[in-house]
């Protein structure tokens, strides 16, 4: 299993707009519907209004690779360019 913790730091005041754009694109629902997806959830920081955490669990490398090839994944990159200042990913292969 592949576990990703994706830490997003949104541009000041843009966290909610980022999440709204992601939801409007259908990224969470489409990702959860993919074969091999186990978990795909966003969490909002109480301490920092610009931080959001995405936790992803994938069955295997094949499922994770498939996810990265989807059209909405490519569109997500454009959304991130507009709203996200920086991102950090912790990956765990278990």
C-alpha cells in the first residue's frame, strides 16, 4: 500500500477557494471511485487558515500511477498553480 500525506500551503486567504475548486472539479469523488483507492480525504488545519492536508491511500503502485494519468489529475495541477504557494509530500510504502 502507498500512503501519501500531501501538505498544502495555500496563498494567503485562498485555502477555501482551493478546496471549492477541487470539489467543483470532482477530484475527491472521482479519486475515491478509482480501482485501488482506499482513502482520499482533505483535512483543514485549526492552527493555520492557509494549510490543508490531503491523505491518500492506494492499493499499489499501479493504482497510484493510474490516478496520475487521469484528466482531472492534470486539471488539479492547474488549480494548484493558482491557489497553492507550496506543497510537501510524505510518501510511505507499506
